[in-house]
C-alpha cells in the first residue's frame, strides 16, 4: 500500500511566514491517503484534504474512496468543504465515522452531524446535500474491523478508542494480498498518554510497520514548565510515542499533529532528539511532513 501525508499539523492550519517558517513540515491539518490498486482510503479530512482533492482531479477519472474519520474536531474535518471531487457528479465517497453519542443531544452519526453542521448556510455557501458526489455515511464503532477489497489485495481497517476529549479512533490498516500480509500502518493521532503505555494502543500497534503518533508537545510544554499545563488536552509527546512504539515492537515511529507554535526549526530539533533516543532502543523515528510518501 502507498501512504501519503497531506497534512501533519495539529489544531489549526499554520501557513509559513517570513518570521515563522513551516514550509518544511507543512501547515495543513491532518489528512493521510492509503492506496492499493483499486481502492483508496482517506484518513481524516483536515485542511490537507484540499490538496489531495486537487491531485485526484488531475487524474481525470471518477473517484471512489472510503473516508475514515478519527473524530470530528474541526482540524480533522475542515478540509471537506474544499474537497473538489465531492462537488463532481459520478464520484462516490463512503464516510466512516463514530456512531455513539459523543455529545449530549447528538444522536445518530456524529460524523454526519458534524459535516452537515460545518456546511450550514451560515457557515458555508454550499450545503453537504448539494455537493454533487454520492456521499454514503457508514457508522463504525470501537473494536470494529472493516474489510475493503482492491484489485489483487484487500485492506482491513481496525478501530480502537483513544484517550482524547470527546473520543477519538485510532486505526490499524493492513494490506492482505494473495501472498500474505504485506504491511501494517497504525494511525494514532489526537491521543494523550497515560502514566504507563495505553493497552488499547498497544493492541493496535503490536508488531506494526509504522506508527503515526500524536507528538504535539515537548515534555516541558506538556508539564507546564513552558507555558500552560497541557495535561488533559488530549495530546502527547515524542517520548511517550517512543515508549508506545518500543513496547509494541513497532519498527518505525512517525511524529505528527505538530503544534501550531512549533516552526520548522523547533520540529527539526524535536525530530533529532527523538531520533537519537529512538536509536538507543531500536525504533527509527521521523517527523511526518506534507508530501511524505512511502510504501508498506
Ligand atoms: Zn487534532
Ligand atoms: Zn482532537
């Protein structure tokens, strides 16, 4: 499967300026594509989704894809109104998201409520129902596994509930071919660590090839030694990412959900610290950036 990062920023898009450069790692919020011949999966619809949409339009063929939304915080859905393929008749998208009542008074598909709400006429000129493409909502719960067939292999997408205000799914995507499993990718952003490793994440990431993990804060930021105390905000640090990856025997750790207060220089420093510590325990570390593409 081919994986591409379209957005690795957390919380809010962070454009590069002369004083605050973010062009190396990118300023768009979370979006990742996973593709095998005959099937595309899109993880989250942050502002990075806009560029993925433009790339799909370039291909000039009808687009069919399955979205999986970790949760509906704004930075994970805000790209959807700017996803050009969803305005084009003949395209078809299945939108997988949480079922259960995560907010008082919201019953039914949390995802559908959030996407419709985001495009109410007060917020956006074109409503979800008028977008042109066929949009099908599929509810998915924690612990579920969805199987999607490609041409010569299939993907399985397994969900677990992570530790984040309002709830958030982590996903494990595996490709299974006729010659056996060829790769596993674990998507775990918007999750706060516990004192010990998170058993649910351990289960999800066990022996995985790549763990994409929420490393929004440095240890000092999280502990409030630098700025506000961030405990309870639902995000984690690269040190905890390393601990999760090492314990789960995951070979590679990719840091993501970069804090909007972190410019390229800060992220590069975090990356080099994490890489050095990772090398001591046999985990290869890198910071995710927009445009990063790899095959598993
Ligand atoms: Zn987020
Ligand atoms: Zn969130």
